[in-house]
C-alpha cells in the first residue's frame, strides 16, 4: 500500500437515502368536466355582473321580475341566468326532462344551451359551517325544441276564483270595510286588528293588486321578525307585480323602474342576492297557496323542477 491509499480508505461513505416516491399525476379532466367548469365560471360571472349593476344603481329589476314570475320554482339566481340568456323563455328543461315528454332538442339549438346552477353535495368548512357546491346544468327553452310550434294553451282565470285563491290561507284575516284612512288606498294592514282591511266597491283587478301588496308585506313580516315596511316595502311591491304578471292581472300601473336603484350601495355578494331571494320566496309561497286553492297541480302549472 502506498502512502496515499489510506486517504481513500478513510473517506466517509455516503449515507444511503431513500428515493422519494414519484408523485402521482392528477388524472386529466375529461372534456365534459372542462366544459362544465367553463360554464360554471361563466354563470358566476354573469351573476356578478348583474348583482354589480344593482349595487351601482342601474340594474334592470323589471327584467328579473318578469322572468321570475314565469319560473317560481327556480331560485332568484337561476331566474337571472335564464333571463340573461333567453329573455323570452317560457318553459325550460334538460335533455332527460324534455325526452320524458316525447320532445327533442332541435339539432341547431344543442350548441346553445341555457346554463343554470344545480346544487351538488354539501360540505363542511373549516369553521364548522356548511357550504354548498353547485355545478352547471344545460337546459333548453321550449322555443329550442320540437314543441316550439305546438299551440300553447292560453289560460285565463275567473275573477272571483282568482280573488278567492289570493286570500286562501292568508297569514292574517282579510275584512271588507266601507272606508280606509288615507286617500287612494284600497287595502291596508291594521296592526291593532291584525287584519288586512279592504275597501268595498272596487273592481276585481284593483282588489287583486292592493290585497296582493298587503299580503306580501304580511308574508315578509312573518318570515322575518326584523322586516321593516318602511325600508323593505319595495320587496312586497315586487311580489305584487309578479303575482299580477303570473295570473294575467293588468300591471301597467306598477312603476318598476323605480326599483332599479333601490339596491344601490348594497353588497353584491350577500345583501343583493338575499333581497332578491326574499322576493322570490315570498312570491313562491303566495303563488303556491293560490295554485292549491285553484286545484292546480304543479305539473299542470309548469313542467319544471325546483332549483
């Protein structure tokens, strides 16, 4: 051994190290997953734009209310999405819903679906609260199907039946009186009597308009103990308008444009969606009572699913 051999023998040997396990590649998304994600993002972008417009004081309340009046079983968000994509939509359904009725989506319309948001699985956040996932769903209006040229039945309601249905199962009693305080008032809620007082001698459309307004106020107050007619009465006004639109009662006297700025300055993420949901839920509740009183089944009224 020469004088240098021991230098090599004394060199520390490198410690054996475990090779890291190769990271598993995430499975590639399928084409339909990519499309659904894109549609969902676009739907949320549309809602952000509409809520933002209301917050800035130039939203289109009439457009929303007109659509919601035709789709009481859809959420406020989905009514907005339907109205933005197909303003004149009358009745929507997915592929399976239309197929179950023997109706096909027109080939040229299959690439032009209306995108709504369908609730998925709930999940629990880190703070313990429960969240809700949503995914995009494609639906199509009847105008996009083979049923578009079929004659749609025109429904008209007897005035007496309509008024009877309106006051059916009212949250408060409704009484006819000779006169009411205040000029031009046809109906009013009297807290002392806990009743809606209706002036005698009015015609049916006037009764429907003024009583539906008071009923909406009573329903909103019943649903929310903090409801204030002074600051939130516009919600009842909107509900009354939607009921008129749904049942063919003349609504030309409603000044809906004044509601375009009523949400100005409110939070577009929380407050504005909540206000529109209050309107929708109250409308749905009163509309549901009316439909049951008139013996209308949900399927007979409108073949659509609640979302």
